C-alpha cells in the first residue's frame, strides 16, 4: 500500500463521472437546490425537504445588510484601491469574525448550554435562562444573539421563526432562545432575539456544528459583498475616503413580490 495516498470522502472524480458524497452530480443538477447541496457537503446526507427550505430562508435572511457592516466597508475600501474582485471579496470575508458574524457561534454555544443545564438540573428552560444570564453577568460576558444596533423588532427574526414553526423545525433550541428573550424582558432589558440569534437557534435545531456557523454567514453574505464591490468600482472614485455614516440610498422604492 502506498503510504503517500491520502483520503477524502467528499467528491470522487473519474473520467466523465463526478460523485458528490456518492451522488452523481449531473443527477443533482436541476433537482437539488443550492442550500441542500451545502447541507449534503457538510453533513454527508441529503436533508429532508423542510430542512432544505429552512436553510434557504436562513441564507436569504443574511444576504446583505447595507453599506455599514465591517465586511462591506472592508470590501469597498479594498476595491477603491483598484484591487481585483477576489481581493475585495477576501477582505470582506476576512473581516467576518468574533464580533461580526461570530455572534451566531457564541449564541449557539449558549443555547446548547441552556438546554443542557435545563435537562441535567431538571429545571425549566426559563429558569435555566435566568441562571445563565446571571452567570454571564458575573463573568462580565455578553450573551450574543440578542439586541441590535438598528432593529428593535428585527423582521428577519420574525420571518425565520414563522417559517421554522410552519416547517416543524422549531424545538427546544428555539424555545431556549425565547426563554432568554423573556428573561431579559423580566429584568427590564429590551434585548429581543436578533437575526444572529434566530439563525443560531435554527442551526442548533438541524444539528449543524457551531464552529461552522461563521461559514453559513459567509456563504449568505457573499452575493451582497460582490454587489457592493461592483457598485464601488462602477459608481465611486478610486482611493476615496469612505465615511460609514455619510451615505444615502437611491435604489428602487419599496416593492413586493
């Protein structure tokens, strides 16, 4: 046996044949959606139809959030230097970290901790939430996934949970997120579940590892970054001073499908 041969269980390539996790890729084309392919690659199996639809909703919810997020500003700044599109994308992706996008991972860990604490201590999710909030407060830690610098009632959160409820995905982790929100409210703090918290709860429900949460945010945000890069290149002067608050929207008026 050649000890220099290394293994991969993801994709098999042979002349005129491509197998992705064992599935012929040409059979998946036109049948499997992009979100379902993402799940297949990560988990090794095709998701149930409801999980595929849920992932689609999650990716749409984070496709863009305007010009002010750090990833967008980074992509535009690099693009303004005359750099190629891949450099702008790389700059945007590299800025997605603990404090931008990373809230999903930290919230997932907190939700797992909350559910585990409830089950091991035989207490309600509400009591578990109150206990953890006090624990975090004592350690001077912030519970990620709650509150938003702009939205007090994030429309993305409402829609994600509505779809999750309809698809039968909402379970103990969504309930845990709502328990945290309720506990904050009882303490007089208005910290509603934000989109990161909603996504965290759903990713927990469909058993996605928390260390991959940033990857989902990156995948979702990529089309937005590309669009901002193209707009920066086509509409703005090179090497301009980009002021995060000195902008205005001039796109289409509100419209609906």
